[in-house]
C-alpha cells in the first residue's frame, strides 16, 4: 500500500503541465474557407489537410495546447489589432511569429513588429520564436532578424528555393499555389521544432 502511494506521488510530482503555444501569422498559419478563390480549407494555406499544416504538426509534436491568431490585416495596417485582446489572455508559454509576406509599409515595419511581440509577452512567456519570410525578401528578412535578436530566430529562407516546397499545380489560383505544399509545411514545422528549448 505504501509503495502504491509513493508511486502516485512520484507520478504527480514528475508530470509536466501541458505547454501553451500561440501561433501568430498570416495565411500560411491560417486561412478560412474562401470558395471564390478556390480555397476550401480552414487551416494553413495550401496544406492538403488540417493535420498537414505547420501549426498542427508543431502542436502535435509538442503535445501542446495551442491557439492561432491570424493577423494578415495587421500586416496591411499596423493599427488593426483585431483579436489581439483575446489572444493575449491566453497567456502562452511559447509565442511563434510566422509572418511578413503581406507587409508593404517597410518604413514602420521594424518598430511595429517589435511592438507586436512586446504586446504578447507575459511573466509566463518562456520562449519567443520568429521566422523570416517563406517568400524570399532580403529587406523584410533583415528586419525580422534584427527584431528577433533577443529571441529565437528561425531561418526558413532556403525553403523558397525548392519548388517542391510550394503547392504549384495543386490549386487553380497561383496566389494559393505559391504557399507551402505539405512538404513545405513539414519543413517549416521541423525547423521550428528544432529551435524549441
């Protein structure tokens, strides 16, 4: 009986709480169904299924609880903070920022991105991960690398050079096809997972 109680105590003391991960990003992170452009998913564009986008691959590997904050509108207008308040309440252990492709206001980008990350930091934040762009852009990549100097920077720039990482020929609209294929999503997920402490 004493041995059984000891085992119960040992299990309860050594079990780790489930990590909470917040994924902040654009259509590569999440895009709702949009039949007018030939997209019928509710996950990262252009993965063939929910479990094949990078978000769900990372979350499954970590066995983590997670939330997604789509912020494509923020990329076009830094004052658009739709959904931010609720996402901040989630108080994630790990913050993953995988965005940048839609940004056009380069003059204010570094300050806006720095403020964006700062706004989600809490006492519970254990790690902040920032990737550069899936579609190569030297200026954006350099800004995101600079913003991430105090965080974990994940370089995914090599993926754009291999056409197999894009969903070419899988959808009618070229704008969808330039997004990561299942292989591209897997490779993004692997690079992010390798960076998690």
